[in-house]
C-alpha cells in the first residue's frame, strides 16, 4: 500500500523539495515530556533512559534481564522508534527489593541517565508530550518557499494523520489486519493483536481525516462535530456558537475524528454521515474492531506544532525543533514540508 492510501492528501500544497531524514540516529532525537513529580520513595524504580538503535520493547527486555525481574514488571509511557536517539522513562516494580545493578543493560545503545523511586508505576500514555529535534540532510528545496511553509505550519498546524510507522513496512500491519478481520479471528500473541487493532483504528481515522483535508474542513468546526482541546481526551458537541469559539483560531480547540469501536459515530450532521459512511465502506475492519470490544473514542483532526523553530546549520541541512502532544507523529509535520528520500524501512512499533 502506498503513502496516499495509508495517509491522505497534504493540506498545505506540494512539497517544497526533498531531503533525507534518519541518516543517523542523532538526526531524529526525541525527548519524552513527563509532567509527574517523582516522590523519591516507593516500590517502583523510575529510570530516565537514553537509547539509540533500540526500540522501546527491546530496551524493556534488556532492563528486565539486568534487574532479574519478569518483563511484566517493566512499564513505559509510549513506544519510540529504533532508528532514533530517544530519551524516555521506564519504571521497574521492585516491592521489598533494593535498587538492582543495571550495568549489564548499559552500553553504546542504552544509557541510564537518572534513577528515582516513586510510589506508583509508570502508566501507558502518562507523558504529556514529546520534544523533537530533527536534522534533514541533503536538502534540495526552494528555501523561500520553505520559509513561508514553516511559518504557515506554525500558524495553522497540520493534519493529525497517523504516520506510516503505525502501519508497518509497506502497510504490512494493515494487510495482516485485513486477513484476520476477513476471517473474524484475532492473533494469539497479545502484542501482535494490539498492534493490528491499533493499525486498523488508525487507518479508519486517517480515511476520515483525508476526506476532510480534501474538502478543506480538517481545521474548521462544523455543526455536529465533536470538539476537544489539545491536551484533553474529553469532547463536546459543536452547535452554531461553538463553531465560532475563538479558541479554534488559536489552535487550542479542534474538531475530532473517530477512533472506531462499537456502535456508530457519536457525531451528528455532516460529520456523522462522513464517519458512518466510511466505516460502512470498510465493514470487515469496522466489525472486527467492534468484535474486539473496542470503544468509540476521539482524536483531534488538527495537530498544533508547539515551540517550532528552525535553522540551517549547513547549506544543505535543515534542523527543526518542536513539541507535539503524546501519540502524534513528527513525520506528518515533515511531510507537509518535504518529500523524504528513501533511508531504509521504518520501525513498526513507534508513536512518532
């Protein structure tokens, strides 16, 4: 499956040029933003870990082996790509145990930068955001056009597509999901089941968002939409008054799309017709999610880009720095700027 089938059209026009991302791990740096005050005491040991060339699940296995605990005792907030330099939190459940010697887990690909005790384990999705520093090399672009596009992205954000990483190499996760959904079955492996269900919901969300990008309504509230704030998982319906809420203009409030599950779309009006219609066009996938017991949830259609800055450390290198809400993809920001030169297959389990 190609990029357009898995994501959708660009919102801000054709790419301004092309560049290479992830020539090295240092070209794609991610720092988890965790707004939790750690107490310094408790049966959970929280670790601030830097890793390169290592995905989150592999790092968790390495920490578990070094600590002499089962992998279920290791928790983390979110998945991070293998082809990156990332800093993220892990927690180890160590009831009645002293801090273990974790030297065996460390090496070129993993370093423990900080260790702090806390009374609770780290929950999935607990981080507030991710900070990114990207170096795009071999840049071949119209820099005047690129400068204008960067200003536009700062002011208007980008469509909040799930990135290609969610779907695996050449959409393999979605291909596998279609096979299981057609048979009305689920993988026996818990991690595989979770990954395929996630890819399915992401695909249906992207189809809704693609339709709204094509219609020019991805960043506008319509009567019947369900609206949500950037950092909130709750939502509320939009009537005439809500469609004129000034917080929409400052990228604080956004229309949402469906993370599909049991039942029909909870939206109303044109938004409901679009969402139910697209689900009806993919009955095997929609029914499979319902069969799995997934609940209807919402995700903002527009992605605001926090603290966006850029400069050119070399004539053919563009360096970007920005912050995105948890669960959002830096690659969809880059997609509104540049076409990426091929750099090998991407990781299949990452959130950006």
